[in-house]
C-alpha cells in the first residue's frame, strides 16, 4: 500500500469517527434532556467545530448555549433581530452582549427578576421590547443605548422612571402602559424626536410641564390614570394628532388646548368635565371629539357642537 493510499485510509477513518460523533451528538441534542444537551455542547466544543451542518442546525436552536461555549459564532455574529418568549428562556443571560450587531430585541412573557447590565453593550440596538416581563424597575443600562428608537415596557410593575430617560435622544416610540407609574421625570422633555408616547393605565395624577418639549409628538395616550388637569405647556405640541385622555379625573382643560393645530382625534370620555374652554373652537383640524361620561349640561353640549361644525362630537 503506497503513501497516498495510506492517507486516503486515514481520512476515511477520520470521517467515520466524525460521523459517529455526529450521530451521538444529534441523539443527545434531540433527547430533550437538559443534561444531555449540555453534554452535546461539550462534545462539540471538543471537536473544535468539526461537526456536520446537520449538527450545526440543531445547535443553533440553543442560542445562549452557543454563545456560552463559543460555538456557531460566525452564524450569530451578524444576527440583527432576536425574539424570546416565555417557553424559550427564564432569564436574559449576560452572553447577550456577544450579539454585537443586534438591532432589535423583543422579550415577551418571560418572568424576569432582572435585566443583565450587559444589555447596555448592545450599541446598535434600535428596538427593545420587554413586555409582560414582571419587571419592577427600569434598568439604567438602557440609558446607554445611543441608537434606541423604540422602547416598549408595557404590562410590568414599574413605579418610577430614572432621570436618564432623557439620554435616549433618538427615541421615537415609548410604550409604558399598564404599569404603576406615579410620575414622569422632567427629563422626558429632552426626547425631542418622540412621536408616540403611551402611558395608559398607570397611576399618574399630573404630567410635567416639560412634556411641552415633545414638539414632534403625534400621539399621546394617557387614558386610565388619575389626572385632574393637563399642563398649560401641552399647547406646545403642535404636531399632535391624537390625544387620548379618557378615564381620568379631569375637571378642566387648559386654554392652550386650542393651540393644538394638528389635532385630529380628542378622546375625553369618562372624566369630570362640565364645560370646555372657548379656545376649543380653534381646533379646525379636529374630526372626532369623544365626551361620553362627562357631566356636561345640555346647553353646554349645544355650544360645543356649534363651536366645532366640522367635527363629530359624541356626548
């Protein structure tokens, strides 16, 4: 047998060994046993990447184990969107920081005790969703995400927001509904690119005057809170098209409401309003005004209807 034949025979033995390893690894990965899956990863790590594409595809189902064991790095290094749901993880591991090109991270119905500080290393992140995650605090590391445009943290147990919220200068969408927020920091006024703000179903009794700095805001959802009035500065929101302030305790509206020249929809249902300021007739773009559930006298209703001839007013 010549040298070339010996080499070919050696290669054949190696291929058989690899094939045998693949079969064992695939069996372990498909066993649904946590211990077996971890053993499969140890075997793959020992093979230094010398496993089949079929094995690789199975490994990729376990993103964070791959990151932890430095496997399939080339596959994951360009990952730009990641969605994690309740049946996939029970925490966000620190290895998330290895996904350096991630642009969107959505975590839904995962009961989190905390968010790892490493999340602040995702410098290219543009969209972050932490909906229904049982969080009781706002992770300060989020303030270190310079490119963040959309932040959703609805249906949690947040009671306060940090001052560093104002650092998110690129933010356009902020969703914080269904929490327990009692106030909003004045620094929110620094979010000059914000177009949509949802604060529905919190425990707010006031809004900061600085909200008038949100000059790009097109939608403001503040229904189902405990607001008794709106700040005069709300009149500075000249881009505002939708204002939902239903189910509050509003007794009056500021005269500056008449300055909302772009306002298209105004929802004031179920408040304590007995009248509207005459400035309301300046809202020539207004098409829908909802006033159901307010103690407004019939004479006042007639006046409001006459003030807004091109608007559908529902009492």
